[in-house]
C-alpha cells in the first residue's frame, strides 16, 4: 500500500495541472494578502467586521481563498486526477498490473486529500507569516462573537481550528466529486455537475450550505451561532461519497 501511495503521489506531481493548480493558488493567496492589507478590515458578513491585525489575518485570508479552493482549484484537481486518467487510458494501464482496485482508489483518495491538505497548510502558513510581518499585533481580540476574547495563543488556535474545519469541508467535497467523476466519465460535465450540486445544496437542506458558504459556516460555528447540524451531514457526505465510489470501482469493468 505504501508503494502504491508513493507511486500515485509521483504520478500526480508529473501532471502539469497539479503544478499549475499550486501556482494558481500561490498567486491567489499573494493577491488576497495584498488586497486585505490595503483594506485593513476583515468582514464576517455585511454587518460585522473587525480591524485586521497580525493575529486574525490568516482567518480572513481563508475567507478570501476558500471560494477559489472549493469552486475552482479543488474540484479541477480532483476531476483531472480521476476523469483525466480514465479518458487518457492511464488508469487502465495501471490496472493491467495485479493491483487491488480498492487499494488503488484508496491511494488516489488519500493522495488527493494530502494535496488539499498541502494547499490549506500553505495558505495558513503564508497568512500567519504575512500578518505577523506586516500588521500590528494586539494583546487580545474577538471574532464574530464579541463576548469571546482571545489572546495571541487563543487566536492562533482559533485560526488553526478554522483551517481544520475548512479541510474537513474539502474532504466532503473530495468524496462527492469522486462519486460524480465515477458516474460521469467526462471531465467537463463532471465539473459543472459539481458546481450544480454545490448550488443545489442551498435548496436541498440548510445543513449542507457549508459546501458553498464554507467561510460563513465556519465563522458562525466558531461563534456558536450556527443553527444547523454540521458534523453529522459533513461526516455523512465524506463517508457516503467514499463508500459508494469504492463500491462502484469494485463492480466496474475497467477493461472497457
């Protein structure tokens, strides 16, 4: 399993779109850093905002970057890894070898999860570094809930937890997009179906709004103002997408 994981990781980095995705993310992160530095105000929503300081900068950077990761970079990376390899025939070439289909899918899923974790981690590190280098520091601050004040360590943990929650949302996206890609072999159709699913979740259930409104959901959740279930539907999406996709991969005839 370890060799299979390493092989998939190397193949992922050999694809041009992986490197382009990383470069695009870095450009977006740098642009948003400059944009926020000019604004000097972090907005939770249309009516609630706070001054930007070193301790909260990374959280508001996440708000700006999350849209691109959930709607563009993340799904395109996943679609390319699954649909792209299937269309080009690379996946069938891999399966010629005596490899467990279940282990291959698990290796792909874990590699994509690691790639998304890398993207989220880089955003957090850059946000923390930029904020502490260029913005003023304060002794205490609050976020969406004014009654909860944080010192420097508390603010760092708040940011770390916010990024952790966002990564869990990306894992839910990963599982659902994997399922879509397995059902629809066309990369372009799979991508636009995912966009439709994200928009559709707003009308299906308020508990699924974290897909499209990830930053807003995280802010409310951290402030104890989120009125809907979060962890159960999130875990359900991760588990359902992963297990159903695994079952389809095991039943599918990959020789065609």
